[in-house]
């Protein structure tokens, strides 16, 4: 997974978990991320710091969480994937 994709997923996940699924939407026709009373372009999801999930040392926190919650993601694990 690319870093850009990971950032976008972390930001979207944070928005859905903290604002609710009914308050966050992707409008594919207009390339808009709709949230709250407004919105922004979907590309904003790729910006580190757009939400608290990607602020500060998000990459290290993400790697630490992956190692703690997915033992199969460790080097040499069953999937062969290394986080």
C-alpha cells in the first residue's frame, strides 16, 4: 500500500469514527469529500494532518499498531507481508 493511500484511509476512518457515517460521504461525481456543513476535494484525504489520525508521528504510530494488532503482518509471518 502506498503512503498516500494509507494516509487517505486513516483520515477517512477518523472522520467516520468521530463524526459518524451519516455525516461523512464521498461524492464521486464532484470529487468532493462531504463532511459536516461543507466539504473539500477528495485529495484532501491524502494530506497528513488533515485529521488527528495523521498528525504528528502518524507513520510510527500506525506501524506500532499494525505490529500489535496483526501478528501475521510481522516479517516472516504467514502472509509474508512486512509492515
